[in-house]
C-alpha cells in the first residue's frame, strides 16, 4: 500500500475481483479499510464479495454501512436486496429493491427481481408489470422472458406463455427447462404428440430431468399406455426417489392395472404431491396403522368427494373387527345415510366431530392400512341400506310404472371436478334413451344442471326439488329396477346399495374402474359401458339403449 494510492489499490483489487481471485481482492479491500474505514466504495465491494461467497449476513452489514455513507447508489441497494433475499428477508429485500428503483428506474435486473418477489407472493399482476418493464429496457433479457412465460402459464394464458418460451428458445436453444415448460403447455392444450416432441428435446439436453419423465408418464397414462407410463415414473424416481408427484401418478397407474398392494402404498404419497389440493388433518392423535382398537375410539373421515366417501365407507365393517368404537365425519348430505351403518357409533358433519378420539384415518387410506388386494375387496355385493318404511313412502310418491321399467338416470357430475368435461354427458346426447315408451325415467340430478331437462321434449320425472340428501336418493333407488349414470356419486350409491347400475364411462376412465373390464370388483351389481372412441357418447348411448330395450 505504501507504493500505490488508495484509488490504485481499489482498481487492483477490483481487477482480482472481476477475475474471480477473491482472496487477493479481499485482502486489498481490507487493507484499504484499515486506512479509510468509511470508504463507501470499498465497503460495498467487500459486501458484494461476501455475498458471492454466501456470507450473506456479512454482506448485509457491509453494504448497509456503505449505503449509510452514500445513499444514492442504486447498485448498493440492489445487492443489499439480493443478500437480504438470500437470507429469506423478503420484505426487507423488497424495500431495498424499491429504493434502488427510485434511484435508477430503468434497471432491468432490478425489475426482474422485484417481479420474482411479486410472483412468489402470488401477486401476479404486479409481477407481470415488472417483468414487462424489464423487457422494455432489455428486450432480449433471457431470464425475464422465461419468467414472463412461466407467469403467463400460471395465469392460464397458455398461448401468450408459448410466445415468450419460443423467444427463449431463439436466444438459447440449449435451455432444457423451456422445452419442458412448452411441453407442459401443449399437454394442457391436449396437443400430446407435440408435447412429447418437446419433452424428448428436453431430455436430450438434460437426461436427468425428473419432471420431464413425470410429464411423459402422465401423457402415456392419459392415452391408456399404462406400461409406458409406469416406465416413465420409474425412470423419474430413479433420479429422484422423493419426487411425490411421480409416486402419486404411479399409484394411479398401478391401481388401474389392479396392482392394489403396491398401488395403495404409493397412493399415500398423495399428501405430498403438488397436484393434491387437500391438506392432511394434522391431528395431535396418531393415524391408525391397523393395530387393535379395543377400548379406543377411531375417527374416520373423507378427504375427497361424495363418491369416494361412499365407495370407501364400506371399510367400517373391517375396521369394526379390530374392536373399539367408530365415529365418522363426512359431508352433511351423507350423514343420515352413513348413520344407518350399525358399526358407526355416530356420524357428524365436517368440522363437527368431537376431538375425543384415540386414533384417526382417512377413508381412502384404509385399503392400504388393511392391505386390500384386487381379490379381497370387502362388501362388493352392497353395504348400505335404508329403512323399509322410507322405501315404501317413496314408492307412494313416485307413481312407479306397473307395466314397464322404472329407471333412474344422471347425466353429469360435479362441474367443479377437474375431469367433468370428459365424464359428464350433454343432455341432448343422452336423450335417445327416453324414446322407449315402456320405460319410466326418473332424473336423480340435483345440481343446477337438472334445469337442462327443460331443453329436451320428453316426459321425465324430475325429482330434483324433492331430494334433500343422499338418504333420499338411496330410498328412491331402492324403488327402481336400474340406475343409469355417469361416473359420479350416484353410481357409487346404487352399487353400495346392491342395486343394478349401468355406469357410462369416458374412453379414459378413472383408475378405480380398472382397464378393459365390463364389470367392477367394487360393486357386484354394476355394469360398465366404456366409450369405444374418445368423446364418442353417441355409440355408447346406443348400446345402453339396446340393452335397456331388451330389459324392458
């Protein structure tokens, strides 16, 4: 230091710093500070160096000292924000970035980082504004283009997102992740062949990308290529054994081919899967693992829809074999129905069950706990019942046909279900069934979609105004010769009552209906009608109509 001035020393240190020779740079910075303790430039540069070697707390202290001396230095505020962000001090980082922006409004990297914070907070409009501003100042800013694409994808603006991803590819054709993201968009748009092309490009650039294998597995699964789907999930898990999405999707494929023992085990990963929208209960009491329940109370509860609850409430008889008392918490429209099961001490609406129990279990974990295989599904011949006097009361109300068949039907399920567009049938498509004059039809549809009956010219008994819960529907079903239904809770209800039920399935049916079967091991009274081609309800309805005419 004796032979050089302080400005020369700083330039020498900066040269080392820029070449990545950080030890030499730090030594000189420290020497300068020993002479000029309040040199704001050196405090900043030394703080920047500390941030680069992950000493973020040191970086915050040094850069803050620099800013206290020189408050009008945008880069210092920016890198203070970076160090704070690295310490997960998100709100402090945002303030630092905003201070930098007030000094230097056209700072693309700063706008990008602010956009990322807003994005992570779910403030998508603000994030989009900052990404857009960053690109205004730096049109070929690769990271901003990529983040904008991801943001638009998150907003469901898929075509706009594709535009930004294609721009990224133009600038950086070897960026594997952008091919994966483009493939995901095409997958959502049901352009599966093109999606596969992008996934394969991604794998050529990054052969160990578990997300790509998982996405490819999902496409294979959707198209009924279960072996290929399982192969993709296994490749994914070989890379990352803790990837919950792959475990969960693998579970669905295993269950679909009837490998229940392994499938139920994998299905327990659902709680960690990003595609799972339901949180575990978080009770202080332990989850039941199949031990004795003598002198204990167990709480059973659903985690999904009505149909799932009806399908898996069958397990109360098996649980009862372990002793103890069973209480059930379920959706309110199911409480009266489930109360009829003699094994259940009490049935409560969701959120109303007392917390004085010893263990608990979700209904859909019971097959795993009880080690159910394809060949020992309990109670397939029916397990729900209703009071005989209630059946008789409905018999008087329904004005049943004494000469022909009395048929219940339901053509659509919950419109909020992610697969409703595939499993529900437009009312005009199902209307050919009603042409048979010897059959009296009863609509069991209770949602707003029951009003669709007004759009067809036919004499159907609409029961929507008379049905209050699933118990009412059950008593009606007990008066009918057959129920014709899409994949919704009423199909489960009819099967659980042991009544004949004809289930109309889309080409790609849910895992619970297995593959290529015309019957169901879950319900002995159920007959499956599967689409022969994707989306073709017309041919399926014709088969149902033919069989119904024979039955009449």
